[in-house]
């Protein structure tokens, strides 16, 4: 189940409120566009800046549109393990296929504390869990030996990994490795990755799928050539705090407002101009991209 290109979908906003209509249209588009699955309430979805009512509104909209088409997993977050479990039990009422679970932020537990944290969450649900190793946000890495220990839980089945130095070791474990750093996607696949949870899939899901398919088919050099041609665009999509650039680029096609929630500021006019050029680069590349 946890392979291919997963989309951590943005939360469209308009005049300070969740734009449910735009969210439903986005969900419908990507559910019909070859995405392997959708992650609701992710970092890219500005989940940490949504209140409890908004979080339920977002999850309800996504799961209703995606139902029976692509799986939806929900992101958890916070600092208190007990709050993680309570949030999980609330979100479990919806048609979710599992949960994306990071380390608790700010408190920086040691590895034994992390193992306890994830163990408590795994015991609280029968649904699959995807560990989220994102040390630049949580302040602490999930070390390889900790992941090895956690993989003994039947429902801890995958890891979204953002630290490329651990890709190789994680790729050797009995757990699905999903890339969480867009510009390192090829490196993750070469280390045995099964796919990625990539914000750039809002913009170029087709090209990311092509890279994945080429690697799976054994055409590593062709995959590397293709990826090199749009890797610069991936970097540009993170030139401002996520998801500012993603929303700005989607707004160029009228899919949503570029509005973000403060303290995340919208993309600057200069960045929007760069994104316009990037869109043309991707269009040109699609015309000549090799078939897997």
C-alpha cells in the first residue's frame, strides 16, 4: 500500500477561512490523476495552524471526495503523546487508511522515549502507521535502530524519511521507505525507497511517477537524467516557507487562492515570477520526457 507518489495536500484558504470548495476540487483532481494516496493534515496542509473544527472540516472534505478512489492517511502532531492518542481516536472516526506520526516536537526525547511514544500510538489503533522522521522540525531524529525496533509492531509499516544520510540504512529494514525531501527523491529510490510523500506532487506528479517507474524498471541512468532536468524546480518550490510556493504555483492556474495562514507569509512577487518560468520549464520537459 505504501509506495508510489503520495500527496500531502494543501489546505486552501480564502479570507482567513478554509475554502472547502477548492479543497474538494483539488482532492478530486489528484484522486483522478494517478496519485497513490493523499495525506491530510500534513505540514504542507498547515495543520499546525488549524483549529480543531477546521481540522475536522478538512478531513471530512478530503475523505468524502477520495472515498473508494485513493487511500487517505491523516497527520498527527504536537508535543504530548497523550494528545497524539486522543487526536488519533478523534480522527479515526473518519474513513482514514492510517496515520502519519512524527516525533513529539520541542521536547526532544531520547531514543527510548521515542520508542515509547510511537509504541503508545501503535497500541491505540489497529490502523497502519507511517513514522515521520523530520528532525529539522521536531528537534530529534528517529535513529535506524529505533525504527528497527518499532518495525516489530504489526501496524508500523512505513517511514517518511527526510534525512538523506539515513536512507541507505532505512532501505534495508522490513518497512516501506518513503522520501520526505523532494529534491532527494532519486537518492531515496536508489537506496531502496518505495516512493515518496512529496509536496511537489501538487505540481509535477507525472514527472515524479516517471522517475519512480524508470528506477523500478532498472533504467537508473534515464531516471537520473530526467530528475536532473526538474530538480531545480523542486528546490524553487521550497524557496519560501512551505506551502507558500506550492500555493502560489497552483494559484497561477486558478486552482485556489495563494493565501497562507500567518506566520507563514504568501510567496513574494519575485518568487511568483520565478514560478511562472518554472511552469514553462515543466511544460517543455513533459513534451520530451522519456516513457518508462
